[in-house]
C-alpha cells in the first residue's frame, strides 16, 4: 500500500511517516526543501510545493497512492492572522489541490484539522457547532468544509496540542521546551487558565493505522483523554524528569498578550474514536515518560 504524507519535515509529519514505514507501508513523504527524515528503505522523499497545482497533480499521478494524509499547514495562529492571503493559500488552496488529485486518482483522503475550528466550552464532540476564534481556525474550517462537500468518504482527523519524542531536524514540542529551560535552571511562566486535551503523537499514528487498515471514513478526534492546563503539563514534565518544579510559575493568559484570541476551555471528546477505532490514548504522564525515554535513543 502506498501512502502520501504531506508536511513530512514537520513534527507530526515526521512521526507519521516513520511510524507507517515501520509498519511496512510504502511512504511517499512530501515537504519543502531537503528531507529531514531519517533514512528508511520504505520512505521516498519528494520536495513539493503544495500550493502549485501542476506540481501536486504531476506527483500524485506519478505515485498513484492508495491514501493521502494531508498534515501540512500554516499552523501558527499569529502568522495566519498577519498574513491571511498566504494562510488561505497554504491551508485551503493546497488542500483543494490535493483533494482534487485524490478524487482524480481514486486515492483515499485524510485531512488533518484542529480543535481551533471550535470556540469555548470544550471539550467538543465531532458534531458540535463550530465557531473558530481566530483566522487560523477559520482557514482550517474552510478546508474541512471543502473536503466534506467534495470527498464524502474522506477522513477528517482533529488532534490537540501534539507532543512526543523530539526528532532530529524538527521543532521540539512543548514538553522539550520545558525540559530544556528547567535543565538550565531558568524560571518559566506557564499559563494555567487554558484547558486542553494534549495528544501523544504515537496515539495519532496508531489511530491513523487503524483508519487505513480498516478503510474507515468520517470525522475522528484523535486526542488525549485528560483535560489539563499547560501549567499542569509543565509540572508533570518536571516530576517525570526529577527537575525543579519551583522554577515553574502559574500565570494567566493576560501575561502573554497575543494578537489573536484563543479558547480558554478547549479540548476534544474522543468517544467516537474509542468506539469505532478502539482508540486507547496514553495518559499524559505515560506519554511524557515514553517521549523522553524515546528521546534518549532517537537523539544519540
């Protein structure tokens, strides 16, 4: 089975590509620039500009994939707000290019969305009323709606606050930032008035494998089961690594003025994934422990 993974140089894309290759799938990793992925006989890297429709069509025609997993996105809310035209180009138009190519070449399509399509009063179920609070969320919702309208058998996956082992060449996740600050004995301020359901990246990978192997369709929330704040996450990292928790100060979101609005009570319900996919996410403490255990081997 041939699987295209976009955004393959990013944190989630790297993990997904390497996980699927480890399971024996032929992975065609798409991103911009040189490959940051570790070499693997089943991973074939392609430099591709997803906003260029001819490049996308040519590559998908060449590969003829069974599945396309579209992870690539312009994902920083502040940048999306400041450059809305570019945000729409990367988050909506690129999705349309890939979606149309999937339709043309009869490839199954998985679109990676976000909890940012919702507003407050989380955690949210798959069918809750949407209400993005910022332009990033609006752009992802526009792309979601296009996928639902044009590819009825598509899969839409929504994760939250993804974390996991740090891979060479990728941007570390929140937990590594906490680790590095505390190791250097630097005090940190972390918000304690925003609630999320943080997602261990290997839980997403396993959910995707189940979707592909069993040919599922529909919307699935692949997130963690616990509703916790970033401050509580930071404390867990410190405890896991026996670092100084006294360096972590709980603050509210007004401490970090931001140009875009973010939900305070967010997160996603995972009942559908539990029921249909037999999805069993790790606890946050276990995900953190496994992330740093894996780091010891990955970064040697």
